[in-house]
């Protein structure tokens, strides 16, 4: 290493270490990523959920048991479009069995407003499934 002679001997010049971070490469990478995301964002297709379509029954069942879940999560039981009677979830299965009158093929339809929590409907479906009720369906509204 070349040095300059001073009175006391050779002088060695040292470079001081730099304590700053060079931001230029970081900014370059960020700008490239920004451009890539700006170009690719319009090309991304939005997710489309294919919901099952509602089929038409060939023949309406003779007897239908309907369970109505209200906004306050209270249950009402209607048999063959009769007057609804209030029922609690623990007694629901026994009341449905009584309404089926020993015929396991009588369908049970659950209807609820769209503002009712999904959890409430699932609780009703779960109770009926655990009790072995075979034909459980959900009521749908056409054209809405």
C-alpha cells in the first residue's frame, strides 16, 4: 500500500466505513414491483361461485313439514301450510317425528329470512340430521 512519508514514519490512509444504507436499489425494486402489480391487476379475473340451480319438483309432496327460523332465532313449526306453532330447539325433533306420523319420507323444509344468522339454520339442520330425519331441504325464493 502506497503511503506518504511523514516525520514519524509512513502514513497509511484508511477508508472510513460507510454507515448509511444505499436506498437506490431498494427504490428500483419497489418501482418494478409496483409496475408489475399495476399491469397484472386488471388481468386478474374475479372469483365466480357457481351456485346450484333450483330444480322443479315433478309433483308436490302430499305432506310438508316447514320449520321457520325467525329473526330472533325462535322456531315455528308448520304442517301442511297450517298455523305455525312455536317450538324450542330441544323439542323440535320430537315434534317433527310426531308430524311425520311414522312416515320417514315426509320432507322437512327449513325456511329463514336472509338476515337470520346462518348458524341458527345450521343448528336446526344438525339437530334433524342427528335424529335421523332423511329428507331435509332449504326453502328458496324464486327471482330474488
